[in-house]
């Protein structure tokens, strides 16, 4: 039986070796933990010029790694020249504001030129006016003019024709009497229809139309029919229209002493504008046939046409400027 003695030399050596190995492992673990917390140590790159840095090789830069993180060395390849954008200098002309275009100049509105209707006093709501003038009340000849009122407020003459009037001249309408063979002066609203022995109004006319028959009269009777168109089989006082012949192929009433104006018995009836015939009239206004047709085409009831007759001498009882 062996005798007991102290620990053997072999055990002591193994024990000390285990302690040394355990300490080494512990130190290595602590170092790794510190590396995870603080991160990898900074990579020191020598300060050089851009050109030197571009020329340096990657092997000259030490790379440090840890067990848990790696860091790659910066690229040593130089950037191409196209990657560097160069800003072009901005010229003063480019920064200068563009001049505004000059405002367009509108054509000046034509200056208003006074026409004869501008000098008349009794046109009312008329936008169309037939103006018949003669130099003085002793004259039998004159001029008929038709004016239209434009949208800009100016009157424009659209037709003109020579006229023949009463064989005894002109007289103020307010003092005329039946059978005087004088043309009355004044201003009157015209009717909305024409008449004649023609079967219809001229093509294009906007007027109503009455065709003369054998029983058609213009009344001079002292009753409600005074100075109006009447159809009668027995005949009445006044003018039988069929007997007028070619003069009444186309005609229209002037409006004197007739509807829609006031009527005064005894001042006369049947003052028409009609086709011209040889000689003067019993008070009517006659114009050439072609002009009569034109007048009927141009008259427009919607424009409320008016007829004004007068002389061009100022201050007389027949002056057109008084109407």
C-alpha cells in the first residue's frame, strides 16, 4: 500500500497551465467586447495632395478589421473630368429683364360728321328717315335721300333720287288745304306697307303690300275712313287708285295727315311717294321708277322710318330745319 504524500508535480503544472489559458481567453473576450462598443479604430490616411492621393496604391493604406466589422479602404481611382460640372458665367444680357412689347395703338374712331338728319328736330325713335328737300317753297324740283342710323350713332346716306313735287310749290303742312296742288312740309311716321297695281312688292322688300283693284280708293270722306285705303263697290269721295296709271305701279304713303299720325279733315289726302311721270304732281313726291323700287326694298318697318319734307332755306315757314 503506497504511502500518501503532497500533490504531485504533474498536477501542479496542469493546474497552472489551465489558469493561464483561461486568463488569456478572458482577456481576448474583453478586447472583443470593447471593439464592438467603440467601433473599429480610425483609418489614418496620410494628408497628401489630390494628385498624390490618386496615385497612391491601395496597399499603402493600412486596413484594420475586427471580428465583427470590416471597413474598406477608400477608392484610389481618380474621378473622370466629366464628373466635375463647371458653371458657366451668366451674362448681364441674360439677367436683364426683357422689355415689354409696346401696346398696340388702336385706330382712332372716325370723327363724327354731322349729316342732315342730325340737324332735324322731330325724328323721335326713327332709325331710318326719308328726307325730301327743295331750295325754296316756290320750287317744284328737289331731292329725295334715304338715311340709316348706324350702330355707332352716325347717320349714313344709302340712296338719293331727283324728285318732282306739287305744281304750285310747297307749303307748311299745318296750313295746307285740300286741292291746293302744293306739297306739304313737315315730319311724319311712315306706314308699314306699300301699294300699287303691281302684283307684289319688289323682291326683297320688308314692307306689307296692297294691290290696287278696280274698287280700290283713297278716301276723302269726312268720317273715320278719312285719308285711308278703302275698298268700295259703289264708289266714295276721294281718289280712285286704278285711274292713276303707271304712276301707281309702286307707291307708298308719305304719312302726311294720315295714320299713324294725327289727321285733320280738310288739310288734304293722298300725299304719296310714287313713280315719276311727265310733269309735276298735285302734291305728291315722284321719283324715277328704278329709284322707287330701290326705296321700297330699303325701307324697313323695324327701323321705324320717318318722312321729312322741307326747304333748305333757313328761317322760312317751310324750312326743313324746323322739323
